[in-house]
C-alpha cells in the first residue's frame, strides 16, 4: 500500500486536523465525538443542515460545511458510518431554533444511525427532517444498501438545500427542495482501478490491467459488469444512457451535468468525459444549463468517474447559483 | 494504459473542448493555434498576463485564466512546450495597450519558445516582460532544464501577479511582483507512482510497489533519491526541510504554504501532509498566514505531492486575498 499517511488508524483524525488548520476561517472541528461545523454556528432562525458518512469521499461531506451549504458534517472512519452520538452532537450544535435537516446517503448503516440520531435530537426538543439520497441507477440493492445507493446527487442536494436554508425558509420547505433534487437526479459511476482502504492495506477488489468496472459504488461495491477498457466516448455512453432512460430525461429538459472524479483521476480526463456528455445530451435534445466538473465525491484513490444529471427548473437554478463559501465549493462570495 | 480518453493524439483538443463547454462564462478557446483567453479579452489599460506549457498539469495553466489571474494560457501537447505562434497569438489577443507579461516555467523548450514569442510580439509593437519561475530545490539541472525547474510557485505567482495587473499597475511593477514571488518561493515534490503519458501508453518510469521517489519533477524527471515508502511525517520532513534551508525561511517569517497533489492523490492524504507541514513550520517559528491545499499543478495520474512555501509580506498577502474568478481558483467574487 502506497499512501501519504502515518498510521492507518489515525488517517481520519490527522486529516481532520489538517483540514481544521487549512480552513480555520470557515470551519471548526470537534474531536469528541468527531464533527465539523461552521466556525460561527449556529445561525439563529436558520434551518441547520447536517450530513455525514464514512470518510474517504473528500471533499464530501466536511468540505461542504460553510455558508450556503452544510452547517455540520459527521465523518465516520473510512467507508464506515458515523455513529448516532456524532450526529446528535452535530444536530445540537447547529440548531438555531428552526429545526435541522439530515441529508443521508442511502447506505444501511448511515440510514439507521441517522434515524437514531434524529430520535435523540427530537427527544431534546429539536425538530428534525431527513432526506435519504438514492440516485445511483447502477444496481437495485448492493453491499451495505437496500435500494439504490446515494452518490453524486448528494453534493448537489447539499448545495441547493443549503441555499434554500440560507434564505431562512422553513424546515419543511428546505427538506422538500432537497427531496426534489434527489427525485430529479440520477447517477452512475465506473472504475479503472480499485481503491485501497488504509486499514485493509490492499486493494478492495482486483481489476485486471486492461479491464474496467461499470456501475461501481463509491466503496468499491460491485457494479453492473466488467469489461475491457473502452474509449471515453463509449464509457460516457455506458454511464449516461442508463441515467437518461431511468428518470427519464427528455428532449427539452434543462439539466445540471456533474462529471465527478473518483479521487485518482486527473482533471484532463474529466473534461474529456464532459465533452462526450455534451454530445450525448445535445443528441437527445437535453440542455445542460449548469455544470460541475471535478472530484467532489471520491472513493479514496480510485481512478474512475461518475456522471450525475439533475433536471433543473428556475427555482433550482437560482438556488444553485446562490453564493457558497466552503472549502470544497466557493462562488458568489 | 487505463485512461478516460479516446485517441491519445486527441487528448489535448478534446479536453480543451470540454473545458470550453464547462466554463463558457469565463473562458474561450481558440483552436488554430491553441490558446485559452478570458471570454472578454483584452482588458483595456491592463497588463495582459500570458502563461503556458505542456498539457498534463491541469488545472495549470488554462484553469487559471480569468479575472484576477491570467489573461491567456497556451497549452502544448502533453509534457511538450507550446510553440511560439501560440504564444504570439495569445499575446496579441490579450494586449490591452499596457503591455504583456509572460510567466514561464523554467524548462528549456518553454523558455526558448517564449523568448521567440516575446521577440515576435515586440516586433508587433507590444511591450513584453518575461518572468521565469525556478523554485524547485530538488535538483540543480534536470532533463529539459538548465538550472532549477519551475513548479508550484508558478500557481502562486500567477495569482499574485494577476491581482497586481487587475489594479492596473504598470508592466514593470507587475513583473517585479511576479519575480518577488519566485524569489521568495521554494518547492519540492515526491511521487508514489509514475505518470503515464497517453501517447507513450506506459509509465514514464518504473517505481517498485514499495518505493517512492523524492524530488521528482512534474514530468516524471528523476529526483534526488528513491527509497522505501515512509510515513507522511517523514515524507513531509524530507520535502519541507530542504525548502526551508534553501531560501532560508527563518523564525518569524510569514509564509504561504501550498500542499499540492500530483493528480492521482486524494484530498484526504493532502490534508495529512498539511497537518505535518504545520508542525514543522511551528517547530521552526515559521508562521503560516495563508495556505492552499489541493491538486493545482499536476502530473497526469501521478500519485504524490509537492510542497511550496513563499515568504509573504503585507503587499503579497493583500494581492493573494484579492478576488479571483477562474475555473481552478475562485474567491471574493
């Protein structure tokens, strides 16, 4: 295993320490239990938004804490759900009196623990709503998941719901907007290489030198199929077509197109995929009105990419364009 | 070779097409010859800033075209200098009547071609100044380089000189500020894996499964030494100490600390390196007043990192903090 780490058991802690130092103007980190909040939390009268999940997907979620996006994030160990006490503590910390929204990727551990945390927070008198993202069209059930996995749409839902919360909209409305992004969004990913979990010390799965896996999960969970590596054009088709046909996205639709790197993929390749995605959307009469290209929901050092499309209306576009100031996404500030 | 590409010979063109589509509000791409400018170039009365170099280092340089940074970038083929006609065309395109600054990484091809382009532009009546960056302390001469290589400091020089140009300062002043950043900056990098140039189809060099290379160049040029992979703490020492001792950075100095990923390195690891760098600087009384952590000057899919320190004064800090709006760096806008 080749990684820029000290001891595997200290990866999450030391990475959080580095993050806290690098972004001291935006965030602060609590270590017992682990959670990241804005440096100036809570915001009175604003819905607090908490997300979280296993580490190894950076900048998701901690990198999206800040104005216009999350109020707090709970990092678990690598590819391991955070615990209810983390989520409860984060929920208490960001409660500004208008309730708290939990944004949860659909993995069994995350869902159960966030449910328990919501119950605990309600017992503390905090109103909590939860939205579970489940946008991955690759497989119906999976390792760690009943139903579809939550992947790329989570980034976009955090941004858009975050903007709605910043406008001091009520909890129910912010949750409904978050659900709308999830309902309007579909994703699929692929891998050229496996990732290596530090504590395991070896690749999560074996992928021969000339093969790729289509439909991979962000923890290296099995996807749809393995095959010889194809061209960027063919790979983009294999990801985009099932996404488009699932919702379905139709001619005349406006979409946000998100091309995401898995952690070990250079930007030069992501732009090639984005170029191919434009051709496919144009060919089907689907208009890309906003986009995001980069590594935002990763799988440690995995080489590969995912595509997410979200059907956009004027309300969602306005919320997407609203100012955001986090370590991982920043504009309009 | 596993890459998200179509034909190796089309990588640069298709990546530029994707970039143009993704960032149409900020940049436009000319294809004959290749150069990227701001969408609204030239800016009358402002010094134009042009940089460029081989592709494969994204987001450098094209991702730094936009308000507060570059006016144009010239991408060569992968790891190959752009040609004088690209640089001349870019220089003409961004000339707003106040002259043009060329920021050139110290590689023999880049330096020669930018010199020729400067002569051609001067013959067209444009005042041109050139600054060559040469911040890499790893080796004195190298493949493709007489003297030290230009690496991480280039990103920071482009940001800081870009801010000075935005204030409509005269060409000589903008060039002097750029030189100051280079003179005050030092860098060193390391690799856990080789990169693979698409046209070559195989790794640039062989690095055994348990070894790393210290002092690597951004084209996979040989560094100082190879050894078994060490901990993040040891690696950070091996990079930071030669940097600190070279300038030298002294107790009481304020610095900008830049931890850069080489393209195949996940963010979670870069934050661990940044955490270690903070300890080293604190131990020597060096104060980190600004930082940048992420993959900004890459080497295709290489796994590894580099560290850059720049000694900062009030003027440089103010210019660093100034608004910037490019595909690769964005704040204050």
